[in-house]
C-alpha cells in the first residue's frame, strides 16, 4: 500500500528540518485515508491519477546549465523540448495500450497521458547549441550559456 507522501515529488535537501511541515501533512493524510482503505477499494492515489511531473535536477557549470529529467516509460520520440526566451519546456506523452476487455485486471496503475514542464533559466543560453540525450529513462539537456551570460574577467588599469 503506497502512502500518500510517496505520490508527490520531493525536493531533496541536505538540511533536515527539526519540524518538517510536509512530513507532518503527509502523516495526517495517511491517517485520514487509512479508514477509507479499510472500508473500500478506493485509494487516495486515484486523486492524482493522470497527473505526472518529471523530477528534474539542474545544475550550473562554468559555461553551461545541465538539466536531467526522469521520464521512465517514455520513448525519446514522444518527448519534445523547446526553448522560448529563458524558459526550457519539456513535453511528453505515453499513449495507452489498446485495452483488452477480456482481461481481468487485479491492478491497473500504470500511467498514460501527457505532461508539460517549464523550467525558467537564470540567464540567457545559446539556443542553437542546446544538446539533448536520452538513455535508460533519463533525459539530459545541456544548455550552453550565451556569451553575455559567461563570466568576464575585467582587467584593472592603473591611473
């Protein structure tokens, strides 16, 4: 049985809060929905069915930004990447397999549908040089910084 807190994307933090409001809220939801699970087949995850949001990591190197997104189950042909101003947009879709009526499902939890994720970049990038790779459900996008965004060394002159 999946706990409510496992349904939502998490931010990883190196700092552990003494009182974590999110964790407390997850406990309250789990406690509230426990009685429903005992009485019916209804699951709280059905509230979020059809909603997906790929988890991403994004970091900055001297000359580029690197974004990695988890998109398990997707094929690279079903993922689209676009760049507008300083916003990177990811789109993806998984189409449902043809359902066979004669199947007697015990579980039917796999996700089918689409997502759109927009990531604001801290500075301008060279859109013509963006590169993307896809391997084992991980999409990696390298976004080279524009010349204006690269650090510049300023020479100090004597007067």
